[in-house]
């Protein structure tokens, strides 16, 4: 977790921008339920009337209302409206004290409406509640106007109102005050503007909702854009860091992790971290804002249903805790199984030819199927666990909605809640539940991403055993260059109990060829790999021109070397790009000359595109011998001071081998050449032959000297050359 947040911390500015945008998005998201409530309660049920104070009122209605007010309230109401127009309609002044007017108008509105309803019921000859009309309102207003002419009429009405209101309990009083807008609606209907008022309110409120929705969409797009860029940048940086680290690894670190695991960590693991970073920015930052905002909105109301939210959240947390305890161990195991599947797949694909040759297809299919099935079972378990979460989440959400509707319906029946309020409460509850659902989804993804982040961090923080010295030494500026010397060198592979090489000492000089020969597994390639520091010696030292290779920078050391590996490695591109792999200083002429020396010109010229012919990945579109010759030409084109050939002539026929070594001898006349070989014919004319046996140097000299003094060399020679060839060599001497 901390490693993932550390990666996000590198992009703190973008993360802060995302949080700011998410606050805006949450504000819009939390505002929409309020607008829905307003449209339902005010726009539809109240006809778009927001206040008991009418914006326009007829003089007769205003006079009737003023009779039901105190003298001070009546004077305030009269001053708040303009003079009557030609139709006797008065308009509310823009600077009127709306709060004071609402207190003054609420009770008279209710009383006047109830009087109009009573008048309508009397006219209909029934005791049931009847919805009054404009005619009923005018009739009541006329009656009040006539009654007001009697002495003390206002005082009598005020006394009756006060006594009546005092007898009402708080619940009934609240219910009556909610009917204040009904009188305003009746007044607007009498004026013929009720429909216009309602539509104006709906369009205005709906337009505000649309604007908030569009803003929320724009912010969501911006958040997605920034989050995607940040996660992509994190993925890019991690891949770069892993690649830079792995490129600097010695063979010891590569073998520690395995190539398959390093590929998995560079691809699958980084993708996991990258995906979770997007989720963290888009969900983890948004869910708390949305949840806290929803709780604040719910707490600010007086619905009495807040306990339902606490029950739902508690159920969600319990569900998440159970699922996490069940699934967490499997997520950690999954990455190991992915590594194993990649390893098996890579072995099978790279070894497809020997598998077919030995008819082991069925065995390898079973081996792959075991690795594949193990991964499938683990993934199936985790997926089933996560899938099981959704029905329970749905049950909790639907159960929460059912509780709200049930208890909200009772509150509406008591007049404590309106339809719009219940809709808004359900919406806020769903937002709160969804915020916890988002957090639960992230909680499920984080463990796997945490494992992936740990695996990536393990690669990045594993130091290479081969590193440049703090104060590197330079090669001498004058004198002979290219003298390679081993001084009592011993080497042991990491984790091994025995030395692979023991007390090796020799010197290879410019203009000479030093050959290394011995039985399979005796340490020939290991000895050669100590020169370019693919491994560092355990004891003793390897020097070039008297400078320990460990005291030089790796770049400086490798500039002196032309290395041809035992297994020819080519890179996707063209023949020219592979020949110029040694550096930008290599010209086309150098590449062509190197190809000619390596006896590669013939097959290159036979290709339609010549040196521009494409090379497939790994050199799969050229033969083993062609690949080996191109690898040799690549080293020659670099013009190094020291040539290292690790059994690089094994795939060449005898004729090509002889021609190549003859041309190479002329080219490398002033360079140091060190050859690892299996064939006696390759080392016959070497100036110095080193014979290795089980990691020990058992012979050193020319072919003739070793044939006289070294039994191990004699055994190799007799195994490869006939007695006639050995006699001819003796006669030639």
C-alpha cells in the first residue's frame, strides 16, 4: 500500500487537482437529490410555489388576508406590494422583507384557504373536504370585507385565531403551515397564471439540474483524463526503473529472479499497479467525499430515518471483512502461480523442437495443464468470492430502500415527510452505500496490487553485485594496450559450496591468440565471463593493462572488448542495425568489412535486400551458422582492443571456420584474441592454449608443447584427431 501511495506522491500536483475536481463532482452529485425533491414537492405538488407570500395578488385577496393579520403585519404587507394595476393586481416589491412577510402571511393563508374550502363544501351540500375554486375564494373575501365594517371586527377575528391556534398541537400546526401555499396556488389560479408559474419553476429548476449534470460530466471526464495520465506515467516510470535495474544486473541477479519472473513483474505486475492507481484516484478519493457529504445531508434533515443508514453501513462493513479474510491469501498466491505459468510456457515455447523430436508433447501438455489449472482454480476461487459479494450488496441496498419506503410512508401518513423528501433520502442513502461499495471494491483490488508493488520494489531495490567503483581508474595513455592478465583467480557461483575456478593465472597479449579448451563443464565460459565482469572474481584479480577490471567503469571496460557469446544473439531490425550494434561510430564500410571477414557476405548478398534484410526477433529467420557469423561480424565491426570468442565457431563448417580464422588473424594482428573452443582444429595455431579440467588450469602452452606435456590435452586431441592426423602434425614439426 505504502509503495503505491509513494508512486502517487510523485505526481502530487495532479493528485491535488483530481481531489479538487472530485469535490466539485461530489457537490454536483449531492445537489441533484435536493433538486429532485424540489421538483416533486414544490414543482409538482405545490404548483411551483416556493413561499406563502404571493408574487402577485389581487387587491380583494390581499385585503382579506390583512384582516386576518395584526395591524403591524397588515401595514407591512400593504407596503410590500405596489399599487393595483388596471386588473386590480398588486406586485411584490423586489426589496420587500420576505422573511418577515412569510411569518405574517402563513397563518392568514391557511385560514383563508380553509374558509374557502368550507364555503365550497357548503355550496356542494357536503361535510367532506372539497377543493375550493377562485369563486369560493372571492366569496370568502367578500364576506370578510363586509364583516370588517362592523366595530371591533378585526380584534374579534384576531382573538378567534389566537384561541384556535393555541388549541392545536405542534404536529397539526406544522401540517397546517404546509398548506399555506395552497392559498397562493388558488390565488394564482384566480389570476390565470398558475400554469405559467409552475412551468417557470420547473424549467428553472430543471435547467439548474441540467447545468449541474453537465458540469459533473465535464469534471468526471477531466478526472478520468488526469487519472489515466498519472497512472500511465507511473507505469512508464516503473517499467523504466525496472528495465534500468535489470539491465545493470549481473548474471547472478538474473538467475535469482529468473527471466520469466522478471517479464511478469515488468508487464503483469506493473499493469496491476497502474490499474489500481486509476481506481485510487477515481474511487478512493471520491468515495469518502460522497459518503461524508451524503451523511451530512441526511443528518441535516428531520426524517428520523438515519438509523437505517447505520444498519446498512454496518452490514456492508461486516460483509467486506468476511470476504477480505477469505480472499486475501488467494490474491497473494495468484502472483506466484502466474510466474510459474509464464516459466512453463516460456520453456515449452523455446524448446518446442526438442519436445517434438523426443515426442514429449503429451508430457509437456500435462505439465502446462497443471500450472494452468492451479492458476485457474485460484482465480476461480477469488472470482467466485468477489461475485458472491454483489448479490449480498444488492440485498443490502434493496433492503435499505425497502426500509426507507416502509418507514418513510408512515412518516408521510403522519405529515412529517413529503414524497420528494423521501426520494431524496433514498438517493442519499444509495450514495452513502455506493461510496462504501466503491471502497470495498478497492479493498479487494489493493491486496493483489500490493503484492505486485512489493514484487516490483524487490527488483528495483535489489542491488547488482557488479557496480562501478566510486573513483574509477583509467587505462594508461601510453604503452601496449590489451594485455589481459589473471592473477591467482578463483571464482565461486553465488550459493555454491565449491569453487568453479581455482587459482587461475595467465597473461594474454596483443597480437597473440589465447585459446581455452577443456571438457564440458570445466569452467571455460565462466573464465571468459570474468573479463567483461558478467561475474566478479571471488579471489585474485583480472587486469587489463595492469588495471583491475573492478577499478574501471563498466562502460570503459566494455569499450575495450568485442564479445561474441556462445549462443549467437541477434536483435529485431536489419542486418546493418545488428552489425552496427556496437556504437554509432561504426560506419557502413566497417560493417561490410566485418561481414566479409566473418564470411557472411555471401549469404547477405544472396538476400534481395542485402544488408537491409530484416532480422526477426532472436534471429529466428537465419540459420545457426549465419547467426554465429553475424555475431562475430558485430564484434569485429566495433574495432575492439580485445576479442572474446566464447565457442563462437561451433556452428561453422570446417571450410568456413578455416577461412574465417585466417581473415580474422589478419584483422586482429594488433589485438588480443581469447577463444573458448571445443574443437582442437580451432586452437591448433593459437599462440597460447589453456587447458582446464574441473576448474583448474592443468596445462598451458602451444599445441606442440601440450601434446608432449599435458595428458588432458592429449586425451582431447586423440578423441578428435585420427592417429594419421597426429603423425602428420609431428612430421610437420
